C-alpha cells in the first residue's frame, strides 16, 4: 500500500488534528464521561465511547489520556472476543460433554468474564441486535463472524489512538509498536477484501449474509476519524469505506512520527552515523531510527524546562515521555491548599505528629529560576514552632501506610513501616531483630514487624488486597529498570485504601452495592489530599493556545507543566494491577472516575513532589556491592513531613527508621546541648533536602528538581558571594601577573 495522505503542516504541535475551541472539547468530554459512568444498557462498556473520548483527549493535548482511553477500548475488545470464543465453544459440538470436562477446561475469570459479558451486550446493542442471554448463546455461531469483524475494526482504531497518544507525549517507541501492528493489519485486510470481492464477482454462487449488519457500526468509527483528523480524503460519489479511511488515518500517524524523528534524531547521533531523512512509506527505516533513538543514550534535554519552543512533544529516549501536569479542569478533588478550611484539616494531622508543638501556616517563598535569579514570590505552606524546641529534642513522629517496600514477602522489611526484621551479619547470614507477623488469610503474605503495624495495615489498604496474589506485581516492580517503578506500590496502597474505606461506609437501605457518591475517592484521602504535586515547568508559546485549555490572553502568562510519563508504569501496569490484582471492574460507574489515568497522574505528581526513597541497605547484595545495591528499596510519602520547607542551614534534622522523626539540630552534633534552643517559638521549622556537607553548586544541582530552581537560602547566597569574591581575587592576581610580565 502507498502512503497517499499529504504530510500535515507542523507549524503547531498537533496540526494534523482538526482544531476546535477547548471549551467545546471539554463539554464534549463531560458528555462522553457521563455516558461511561452510566450502567444503563451497559453504556459503561462501550468501546465506541472510549474511542470518542480518546479522540477528544488527543485534540485537547492530553496524549497520555488519549492513549489510556484507547488502550481501555483495545483491552475491552480483546475481552469481548474471548467471550465470543468461549460462548461459541460451549455451543459447538466440541463443547463440554460432562461436568468433569467442564471443570477441567473452563476457568472462572471472575471480573474478566463479567467485563467481557458487559462488552458483548453493549456491542450487540450498537449492532442493533437485541436478545436475551439464551438467544445470544443459541445464535452466537451465526453472529460470530460479523461480531469478530466489528471487534477487529474497533481494535484497529484503538491501536491508532494508543499510538498517536503515546507519540504526543514523546513515547515514540511504544507508540510506533501499536501503529506498526495496525498498519500491517489494515493493509492485509484491504488486500483480503479486494481478493474476496474479486472471487465474488467471478462466482455465480449466492453467499449467505449474516443477520448482523456492520455498516451503521462502521459509520460511527468513520465519524470518529473524520471529525478528528485533517486531510482525510472522502469520496464524493459513495460513502467512505471504513478500512480505507482508517488506512488514511494510519498514514497520517506514519507521517507524524517520521516528522518527529527527522526533527529530533539527527542532532542526537554521533558524527559517524549518517542517517538520511526518513521516508514515511519505509516502515523498516522508521524502526531502525527508533532503535537508534533507544541506543544513543543521549537525552535531548535532561531538564524539559530548557526545551526549544518549537519542540513538542518532549523526545527523550522514545520510552519515557512527558505528559501535561496540571489540575485538570474536571478535577473537583484538589483542595484550596491555602484556605482556612484546608489549614484546619492539615493542622489536625500536624497535631497528631507534633503533639501541639508545631503549626502549619501560609508562607511566602521566592519563585526560583535555574539561572539563580528569583522570579517574584509565591505562597506555599510552611511549618512553625508553637514553643521552643531544644537541640537534640525529639518533638515530631509521623507514620504512613503509603510506604512502598519492593519485596514485602522476603521478611527483611516490614510492609507498613519498613523497619528491618532481619539484619545482615558479617557471616553472610541474617539474624532476626524484630517480631515477624503475617495475615493468615493471604496465600503469599506480606510481613509485619509488630501487631501495631499489622493492625495499621488492616485499617488501611490490607482488606482490599487480603487473599489476593500480587506476587507478579512485586516481581515486575523489582525487575523494572525505571526508578519510579516503586511508586506503583504506593499507588496500589492508595487505591486499595480507597476501596477498603469505601467498604466500611454503611450500605444504604435497599441497596446491594455502593452508589458512586458513597465511594471514597483516592484524591480525597487526607494522607494525599493536601500534598503538593510538583512538575517540570516549560514555557507555553502562542502556537499552543488551541491545545492548552486556556484562552489566548491567559495562555501567554502560563507554563506547560510536565510530568514524567511511561506507558508501562502509568497505563499498562496499573490497569493490570486493578483488574487482576484488586479484582476491580474499572468500567463500573462507582469505579470509573476513581481509577482513571488522570487520577494516577495526579498521584504521581504528588509522589514526585513529596515522596522520599531509600537505597537498599542491610542486604547481602548491598554488602557484596552487586547490582542490587543501588536500587531503591523503600519509598514513602509522609504528608506533614513534606510540608517542612528547605534550608541549607536547617534548624532540625530528620531520620527515618519505621517512622519519620524530627529533632532540634545542632551544627556540631557532638556538642549538642539539650538546654540550648534550636528553634524558637514562632520561628519556621526548616530541614535540608540534601546533604548539607556539599558545596553550594552541588547542593543546587541536587535540589533543582525539588525546589524548581537554584536554591536562594541565606547559606547559598553567602557561599556564592564568597566564591565570587575568591574568583575576583584570582582574576585580579592573574591580571597583575600579566602586567608584571609585560614590564
């Protein structure tokens, strides 16, 4: 097949898409979301509505959310195809002949089967087929061919949107994988259809037609394509055929990825590699270029904030990209962090940790730039002492169930506080130092160091994971090369706690399940609600107005805020974790918006801004200096701890062993005097986000991600001034020496 769609203009980031005002698209998104949270006539299982919303997300500039919706449609298509096969097998002559065979061959997939049934019912409705369950079973062989044809056609469009969505956030390698598979299959189908039509013309035999007509169904899919992409040709004399229209859309995607590679790749290759401009019709050359992108290991820009205005999406290594980080227009769970109401809630939590000796207040901080120049001020939260705190005095303790332990089954660390249960000894063995408790109902139980920790787990996340096998999930975390893989353990515990707390809510009378309004949203949990969701800033330029969700006069003043994104960690693994691990039907109305990808991204931003991590310690691998030594073993999110601001001259020090603890700090710990005041009443409590023994340049480099720019604390400014004076003195000495030589 030839590529006959013209190369789209690239003056704006997504100019191959039909432009529509953001407000119109947001209204459309609301409309489609309302359908997907509606169980009436199984609308929550509609593949078409998922694809419609994916198209809206793509045009709004949310490539990650587009890929997520399209992948949901692809996953649902696979489930409904499996269900059709299962029903066909049961009704065929080769079906189960007795109870023994049925028990041996048929497996109860629980949630998966339920989802597959819902998708099948909805697809039959969209194909204008209405019948009860018995009629569907009895006629499944008659309908099987048309059903599978419609399913495959939907899956191909889903692959297109997954690929395009991933491309728009810079995940070119994963995006092309979906696109290449789709292009190959569409071309095969078109060739097969041509051969089939030719055979029909040459044959006088009458061909039996299915009672299911797919024309109207395909017209819905065609409308999604034609209302999304520019330059899709449509014949004037006859309705467009679906697969040919789909091929044009795939060709547009092929041209898009070729343009992105031609724009970004040449500057990243060593001089010895001569890569000619890519031809969009040459699939092999595109794959070769992507392989080069993965193996060059030369990040285009480690910090997205210095990206050229014309470069969008952000291309890194083709696997990790960057999605937009913002408070989504439909996110009604984000609190006004500086409001009196929120301060009251946060201080109630602070009182439990600091026993009334610290208080959260609004503080004005400098807005930092990477060049070391402040860009005005901004208001944030800070923590102040309500009474004098003395040197080495312990005044604060915070525990959190949001503790991600990479291997909770080994028994080395407690799953809820990460305290060491065993310690590595010099004799290459382990000695037990704490109690070891487990839940008797779990087949592969996590380990806890005390009854208090086991009880804390049962009060939060454990009821939702109890009895479920999550070994595969933790194995994926341990073998991942991405440092953020451990965040998904905190993600698991966040959603599991949401489910557990919702289940404790009294069930309304005459109700067999919890209504949507009775569910506890993960973003409403007090452990994460007020946490600061950080981001990487990037200036928003005028050509991006249409995809910014902002009116032009506002967009000039704003930034695109970016969040690291990978398909595996933020779409693939969470969906499997929810469906197979927690056994949650993501498509039911009470679950749909709680488990959506924008919620995952919002939690990821909060983890990025507030989570701490600890490298492997006390293990044989660590002591032997092997590859496992430098892997993060524990990560955690402590809300109250995260509210304490930074200084390179902190007045408190913190330590973490089972819990986060603060003590009054002395510059020389060996001379600490418990009668001497470290933090005076009404003074802000400050900790250091880095090793204070480093020089100011190293400290600034270390903390630029946490602070959003170069640190401007008193110590950094003082040391910077001293360094400047020293360099000026050296320069004067050099000039003086040169003058003396001339004389």
